[in-house]
C-alpha cells in the first residue's frame, strides 16, 4: 500500500474540517458545520483528482472505507438518507463526502454543499462528536 509520504491535504479541506483519523487508505475528516453530520474521506495519495485516478484495487479499498463510514454514520445519526459523493468542483483534490441527512435539516431536500452559512462546532461539542466517530469507526485520532 502507498505510504502517503507525498500526501498533502488541500488547505481548504484542512481549514474547513477536523481530523477524525486515518484508515488504511483515507484520512477521515469531520466537516466543521454543526448543521450536518458530515464526514470527508481523502485518499492519502498525491495528485489525485478523480476516482478513476486510482487503480481498481485502490478504488475497492476506498469503497470499503466509504462503506465503513456510512455504517458508522447510520449507527450514530439514524439519517433519513445518506449523501455520498465526490464532486471536486471547488477543491480539486480527490475527496468523498458522506453526509447523514435528515428531513428536518437546514437544507433538506437540497444538497448540503454551499447551503447557507457554516455553523462551526464549539470545542466541547466538536470533541464529543470526534470521540463518538472514532469509537464507531474504531480508529485513533492520533
């Protein structure tokens, strides 16, 4: 497996998220917006823009990690719908969103992307959410 030594997180992703932990392939991030339970997976390879930039085996690894995150989000947040998507129109670095949506959330039924103003987590709420996600995903935040 790629060692990730040349991986660098896009500054926009770094500025908008909190570190949850690393899976075998992906860095898992929490979007800093209390309106939505929202994870972002970023494969730790340099110069990736499209899913098709990954070989088939690595695509399967990413799908497995997405599945793991989706199950954790369903368990923790019992959403009405999971939104899973890789857009890349603003941030070119390959990343995949996993958003637990509820019919009563701020943007329903519209996409969460670019809706209204982000509402950042207070430190205690952020830490509680990160701890719950790490336990559900069985990963360390170190």
